[in-house]
C-alpha cells in the first residue's frame, strides 16, 4: 500500500490554506467520480479497472506468449503515452543488464525523428526474428508513421509472414492503421475511445508490450484496481492530499515540481509521470512544470541548484521500502590494509541502508534550503506496487487539473508545433 509522508511540507504550508484546498480537492474528487467535470467522458481508465475485461487480458496473454516463443525482438512503435507507460513498467521490472527469462528484446521506435537511430535500428534487425507492435490512434502521427513505414517494409522484405508479425493498437474504427488492418489482416487491439494516451498504460497500449516482457499484467491490474477502491472515498485520501499540497505551493509562487527517485530502474516511471502531469496541468498559463531527477547521480549535477538556486521548486521523492538488494559494503581485506578509501565505518552495512540515509539527508537538506518536499513510499518494485503507483498519480493529476480550473484530459497545445512543422515540410 502506498504511503505519503509530508513531514517536510509542514513548515512551508499554513494549515488553514491546506484545509481549504483539501475541501476544494474533495469537490474535484466528486467531479472525477461522477464524470461531471471537464473531460468527464475521458475517464475510461477508471472504468477498465472497475469492470475488468478478463477475455481481453487472456487474449493479450496469448498473443504475448506467441511473440515470446517466436521473436528475438519486439519493436514497439509509438510516441508519448503510446510508449512511455510500457517503457516505464518494463524498465522497472526487468534486470538492468539483461531481460526477463524467455522474453525477446524489446526496442522502441517512432518516439523521435532521428534518422541515425532509425537507420541503426534497421541494421540491427537484420538476421533476427522481428515482431512489431505499432500504437497510434490515427496512424498518421508523424514520428511513429515514419518509423512504421520503414520497419514494415523491412519486415515485408525479410519475412514471408510479415503480416502475421505486425500487431496494431489503434482506434476502434477510424484511422490509417484500420485501413491497413483491412488490407493485410493484422492482429488488432483497440485503444478505448474514452482513454487518452497518457492514461492508457493499463489498456492494450501498454499491456501487450509489458506481457511480452514477461511481466504479470494481472498483478499490475490488481494493484491499480485496489488503489482505485482505496481512493474512492474522499476521506483519508492520500491522492487528494498530494494534489492539495501541490496546489497550495503553486499558489505560493512555486513553479516546478521535481520528482526524484533513488532507484535507477524508476527513471522511466519518472518520464511517464512527467508526461502525465505536464500534459494534464500545463494549460491556460498555469500548472507546475514537472521534472525528473535520479539520485544520488543528479545530486552531483543539479543538486547544487536544488539546494541553493532560485526558490521556485518543490520536490516529490518516490521511494521504495524494500528494494530486494542485499549487497553490503565489504570489509577491507589483506595484510596491512589502512582504510585508504575511508569506508571502514560502512563495512558490513547494506547498500539499502546507505541509500535510505542518502534520502533522509537529502530531504532534510532540501528542507533546510527552502525546498518543500514530500515522499511517496512504495512497498517494493513489483507489478502490484507499480499498478498502485500508476493509479495513484492518474487520480491525483485529475484532481489537480480540476483544482487549476483546466480540463486534465485534453492537450490542445501539443498541436502547435505540428502546425509549424508541417507548414515547413509542405504537408498538403
């Protein structure tokens, strides 16, 4: 179960202001639950947890099993919410220097426009058994569309059964991928019409790649559904408290929310969180700018700024109670050892203990430096706990958007760069 520690917020927030915002957060919570707020018809990410489609999960598991048996590589083509959630979960639940046993290598494409990357990827695919999952509602988003055209032609050139190796995840009826589906008979999964991309990790968008990676998607679902039930009442609700605290600090003039992780495998989760909050809140000249840091690495890069730079930021630590690692600092060996590295005081102490001390010290130092911070604790890095965290942040950002007076489920500003880019490219 997730736990929110806000001890280091108390000295920065007037209790009356926080109580007032909690009252507003309860009203926002009601709008979300009742689907009566702006964008209420885009909250299908809650409905899929309330009414779990067991047949769909079984179908995804069967497709994943076939890919795991036949593929050396699965290429997932998509951008934004079409890949960030899957990448986050796969990174968190896979070994750092290999992959889960029996799983193909999972690579991502179509999430930028680097020709060098795409060329290198096509060369890397030579001689390997390749499957492709292309994820796009319209099928015409430029980055994934280019990648899919190139990789589809590679498959058609090298495999007699290319059509069988392509799985599309797209709109129920519309879009270019549906036309290709009709022509080629690709296996198809549907992106629910009432689920936006950044909320889609627990739909086929994220579930198929995650299952191919050998991760238990039912456990992921279980954690999210349990958190939905826990957060249904407005009382004793950590997601409402999290949203209310952020709102009070924004009103005090802070403009940046730094999500900091101490486990490198959670960096991808941070990038998913960054899109979730950036696209949901950043409208009408408001919202906290979301940024991700990986400690203790970034304490040696941006740490100086966080400690003593402009006082424009707050911080959320995403921490893990039990990391599963049991490595301890070894004792110095050999005759005449003189503690040259100065580590004898840490001998026989676990890395988990040392990492936790680093968090404690950082949280206190940043508090003393004028950075309000709170910590969200996960019990462990597991499918269930990641499912809990996914739903927690989805619920919290919805409340936060309503507190800001914006629709947390649209992203009109995303189209601005496309208009300018297409004008320069001469798109008809």
